[in-house]
C-alpha cells in the first residue's frame, strides 16, 4: 500500500493534473497573477503536508506557512484541511475541496440543512460545520469546547499573528469545489465577529467550481460586505461544471449565487456574467450543446499539447474521465485541470476586459 504521508504520494485529484511547475509566463503584477496562483494552490491543497512543503518551497520558491487538519464538531473527527503560503507581501490561504472517495467530505456536501444568522441570512449547514460551527454553540467569538482545532478559528489566529508582524501584508482566500465554499464563507464569519482589521487586510477571494452556499438574503449581505470592504471576489466557472449549479436555485432549495461569475467556455475564453448558463444544469435546451462540448473536450485532450505546448498534455486517467463526460458532461468539467488552463490561457483577457 502506498504511504499517503509520503512527499511523493499524489491524490486522485492530483493525478488528473500532475503539473506542479509555476507558469513563468505569468509574473507578479500581471492582472491574472493571483487568479493563477490561487488555482495552483487550490489544486495543491488536495495533497499531504510533505508534498505541499516540497511544492511550495522548491517548485514555486515561496514560503510554506503551515498545514492544518481541522475538526468537524458534528462528525466528531478531523475532516477539513487547508494550508497557507507566503508570496512576497501576500499570504494565500487554500482550503481543500471534496475528495472523490472521502465519505466525510460528501457528508458535508449533501447536508443541505440551513444555518441561519439574524440579519445575515441562511447558509449551507454542511459547509458551516466543515468550517468550524460548534455543536449547540454556534459561532462564539472563541472556541468554547472542542476536541480538535476548528478551521475558522485556527486560520483566523494564524492570520492575526502573521499580519500583525507586517503592516503591508495582505491575504487571499481560495479553494476549489468545497474548498471554494469554505473560502467565501470565511469572511462572512469574520464580519459577524466584527474582525474589521482582518477584513481590511483581505485582498480578494478566488473560488473555482464553487457550489452555492446560501440563500438570497445571504447573497445580498455578502454583496454589501464585499463592496463596503472593497474586497475582490472572483467566482470562476468552467464550461458545464455541474458543481457550481448545485444546490439548485429554485423554489424548493432556494440557494443563490452572488458576486461576479467568471465563466470560461471549452476554448478557455472567459467573460464576466451575472450567472453561469444553464444555472440548474437540467435545462432540456442545453442537453445537445453540453454533449457537443463533451465531445470537443474529449477530442481536445488528444490535440491540445500539439496546439499549445507539451505542458498541456493530458494523461490516460483524465482521458478516461472525459469519456465519462459523454454520459454526464458536468463531471469531468469540474476537474482542476480545466480551471488551471482557464487561468493560464484566458484570465489575462478576462481581466483586461474588466478594467
């Protein structure tokens, strides 16, 4: 059996895209720099601590600040992982997303119970619990009773310590899939606790394939908070990725997205829109276009390295995954590879048009 704590061990998500080298064409100061860095950190967050330390320090030439395996008070075990790195005067906090064969992650994803806060709105209960909601206690300003470190409180204290030593330092929150949901919920709890100093130092939130996290009232609350604090929030969605279209935005589930959607098509061309096309995935009008996109992605997996470069060559595992996409187009579109490609090939044009 492979040693899952070894620095050479790579997760299933990592095997879908084994690239670790930084794209040298994207440099500090470029408009897409933090989007690209955030996506690489989000992809790396699926790996173990030894792998992360090697990747950050040796491949990216950045400072590795710590790995956190945090407690879920409702499941009674550590389920939430995150790590931090430092790039010059910016700290990046990356939350791990859902691992395909991790039952605890799926418990968080499918727990569609509401957690409501007065004057804030309703939020996805499973994500709240993964972030550090305390059983029967809610969100006290300090953890009152716990058997292990809770993600929100642990990362908040680490940020306080690091930012307190450098007045110029900022930080970025990021994550893919479930990790993206935790990244955007983190500032909501900061604001509820009155952590204005930490909110002022938050440079931006970059999420990739993020599911919906709350209702319409919560979306209005977050739009107001992000605007007042001048916090950039970029929600990246690639193609027909099914996860950003869940849980459903309808009268039964009542989940809503907020902020800008940075949507990329199968050619990695991006544009900023209010809501991703086919917002609930099940529209009959989109069945044929989705199937055509799935075929295009499968064919592209054999040609993209010749068209763009060897760094974009796809392996057998991902190609097999693309075949599954012919039946369910939104599944392979959720893989981190297409989000990495989007930030490398299309983000520059997208941010240029934004300005």
